C-alpha cells in the first residue's frame, strides 16, 4: 500500500487569521508558531477545517474502501458498475481492487483517525490509516500528531463495546496520562518509534 498525497489545500496563516477574525483582531502576515498549531488542533476549533488534505490509494480492496466511504467527507472510488467495466458485478468479489481518492479537512482526519486507528478496526483498514498518518507527518506533522485512536483521545478510556486491550497495555507501559498534549505526544512516540 502506498498513500500518495495529492494536495494540501489551505494553510496555517489562513487558520490563524480566521481565529483572529472570530475574536475581532486584524489579520497577520506571519505563519503561526508550532505551539499555536498544536493548541488549535487539540482544541479542535473550527478554523482547522481551512486545511484539507487530498490523497490517493491505488489498488485498495473494495471492502476496505467501504470502511472509509462511511465518513462524511469527499471520497471517489473507481466504479464496479458492469455497464462501465464490462465485467458482471456479481463476478467481482469484495476483495477486488479499486482506486480511491479522498479529501478530508483536518477535523474529518481527526474524527476518522479515532475510529480507524482503533485496534477494533480491521487490521488491513487500520494499516491504511496508519500509512496516511505517516505520510501526513512528512508534510504537516502537527496535524498527523492529533490523529490518534479514540481511547487516547478519551483520556485512556476505551468507549468500545468489545475491548481490544490496547489501552490497558498503554497504561501499563506509561501510566494514565492526564494532560491531552502529553498523552498525544506519548502515543506518537510509540507510533513513530522512540527515535523520531
């Protein structure tokens, strides 16, 4: 699997100036600090939706693409219609390969990550979410770093009906981490490896 980032729409100056507009301040022409980015992302204030990331996946299994099309964002999946492909639809198994392009604003990325990075998500689906997190980290590290599973977001508490045990092992390794930024940083150290 290879995630190809196609485009990042919007920028941090736009986010900063939309934040300033909401409190009656004049726009600035200097990009915000890393500290501002982290704080606004953790707070999930609406201006983060100014940034949209578009990517493509080639040859993703159809059933995995279905896990992603359930979200409320833009997604484009190669059709399996028999009048377009010439292949009877009944002859195409769920494992048939399709191409998929997705376009998510930052809030959608955060929300989708909570479900698709969860260990209750199918391992193959989670692998795609982990791959996009790594690719986004290369271009927008602060955004990638708020892409965490629901249990990390919820303060080391699993909301799922069936528990996977990930948060128990996380707590055993790190303890319960109350400040949200510390919790995200610790998760990301484990996710990317201690040396990153």
